[in-house]
C-alpha cells in the first residue's frame, strides 16, 4: 500500500484543466480510472475514487469518507464535502490498525499515515494526526506550515460518491470557485511538491514564469505528465488565453477556497 500511494502521487497529477473549458469530468470511479489510463489526472474525487477502486480490486479494505479541507486559517474547519477521504484497515502486518490513504491532495502526504495521534515526518514536511474537533469519532490531518492548505477533517461514517455530487457541481462550475478561477497542476514526490499555478511554476520557492505556450506545455509534459496531444488546438488556444488572464489578474497569488 505504501508503494502504491507513492507511485500514484508521483505519476498521476492533481489537475482539472477541463474546468477551464466548462467541462467537469464525471465522479464515477470507473470513468476516473479510464481518464487516468489516458494520461490525465483529476481532483480528489477522481483520484481517490479511482485509487480506492484499485485498492479494493487488490483486496484492501477501503472506506470512503466525507472530508473537509481547510484552505485558510480564516476559514473554520468543517466537513464541507470538498474532499473525498480514504481509510484502509486489515493489513496483514497490522490487522487492528487503520491508515489514512490519499492520492488526491496535490501537495499532501507522500505515504499513507497511521491513524493514531502523533506527528509524522516525510521528507521536508512534518504532519500531525489527531482526533477531529468538528467530526466526533473522526480524524484531523494538520499539514506542515509550508503546505498549500491548513489541514482536513475526516468524518467517521461511510460515504458514497453521490454524497459529493452537489458539492462537485459548485466547485466545478461556480464563477467564485477557486478551481474555476485558477488553473493549477500539482505533483508530489518523496522530496517535495511541484506546482503550476496559471503561468508560474514553483518548487519550494524556486519560481519560473512560463511566458510562451511552448514553455507551458513542455513543463506540463515533463513535470506533470500531461501531454499537449490530449487537447485539440482550439482547446490549447483557449487554455492559454485563460492562463494569461489569470496570471495578469494575479489569480495565482490567491488562496484556493472551496
């Protein structure tokens, strides 16, 4: 399971380029799996939906949960359903243990985390797991201060993909949604995170503005594995126009709120 999550987050990017065209992808895990096999990524609903289906096929005991990512300290923590969270139990080496598993956070943890209170170091980051204060019986993940979000809470019950449908409609179509306002790609590896917000490529504070479509698509392919051939010429032109508008409007400096 450790190697599976690491391989997933290293190779499958957090990306929702389709929202820039007004074409939200389906929440169906089988459709998300097909999307990934075609060389695309997705948001948490798609990446964790597909990953949970894979783990189940391999015999793991996986539970989907309602989650809530806290993007800013100005926003109170809550189970907002803006995140699909996963837990795994019944591993042969620790049958009584539960694990927090996640392939859909962009700059989240690289390896699964044991669901017991404490601090956990992974590379340059330190995370914390503790009981949730907003979901009795659930758990709280506190991100490293250098992370792109504050943390997230996990409700204890079992969630269905349909439980996220209403929230996904808002996230993927509302003009005020951060995921609509800002085109963003992210990829996690053992030593850190690569982020591309509009035209700004960043790894641990080392920023580069990609000033041409050629430079942007080269980074999308080389860093995030998203090939330009997956999009039509018209789509690439429309996307570039959106990227320039977001960059010039400083959308890449904003905190994603969902």
